[in-house]
C-alpha cells in the first residue's frame, strides 16, 4: 500500500458518519460512471448488450433506482 493511499484511509477514518456517507455517494457516482464507460467501450456490442444498456438508461431516467439513503433506510431495523 502506498503512503498516499494509507494517508487517504486515515483521513476517511477520521470523518464523521455523515461525511462518510457523503463521500460514499460522491465516490459511488463517480466510480460507477467511470467503470460503466470503460466497460461499455470494451464490450463487444451485440444486440443483447445494447438492449440491456438502453434498458438500464431508461430505468434511470424514469427514476427506477434506489439511492444510497434509501438502501440504508431499508437495511436499518
């Protein structure tokens, strides 16, 4: 593990729970988008893959997804 990564982990551990949730949302959005773009570029785009990608995009536009806060609310007793 690099020193920079170790320092980042220490900094994250020092955050409040609310700050960690905010960081999680930011990272989740950023990383998810980056990974999705990378995977889309590397996929062999057959008809099925194209249809699945389009379906997910349409669901997102319609608001058919669960936010991190909603996920946490369902998980809490």
